[in-house]
C-alpha cells in the first residue's frame, strides 16, 4: 500500500492501491533496474507531481537524450553510405524523438527548450532529405548511363 502527502489529492494520508498511483499525472523518475533506499524502504518508482520540480529533471534528461541523438545523427549523415539507409535511419530517429517528446515530456519543458531542439532537428532533417535526393539522382544517372551504353 502507498500513502500520498499532497493537498491536491482527496486520499491525502490514506493508504491507496498502486493502480490509483499509476493514474496520477506526473514525471516518472528513476529506472526500471534502479532501486532507491529511503528510510530503510526500497523505492523503485518515484513520480514527481510538481511541474516546477519535474521541469528541471525532465529538461536534464531530455537534453542528455537530445545530445546523444545529435551525435548519432551527425555520425549517420557523415557516413559514406551510398544506399541511403543511413538517411532513412536518421529520419526515423528524428521522428521517434519528436513523438517521445510530444507524448512524454512536452508539458514539463519550456517553449524555448522545445524551439531550440526543434530548430536543430529541422536542420538535420533537411540535410538527410537533401542527401537522399542526391543519392537518388546519382542512382538515376547511373541507370541512364547503363541504358545508353547497351
């Protein structure tokens, strides 16, 4: 059983089921493998309900993921892949990151942080599209040369 100590909730101080806690809006902190020890109790899941407090935690976590993504995308876009697979991977990673931000973290992040990430991702997305177009043009040119030589 669990206890809530927040004025907003009607069950304040009363024991409630885990299912009720899972329905509370907030940011899940910690990982699935990490267990925190607080006053001798093992705590696996911590949900931060205060948006101001959660904002800094989310911002830190998202920017860590964002920086990893930027490094990965830069590596993909600078690779010498002629099939265009790296560009498709880059576009998929960008879209996956955007969906994750939209569904999990948007309400905790500031507009300025969202815009900063969005601008950089748009630039990388355009670069990936540009590279895919170049690869497609080279492939078409190569096919046309083979048709002429036959």
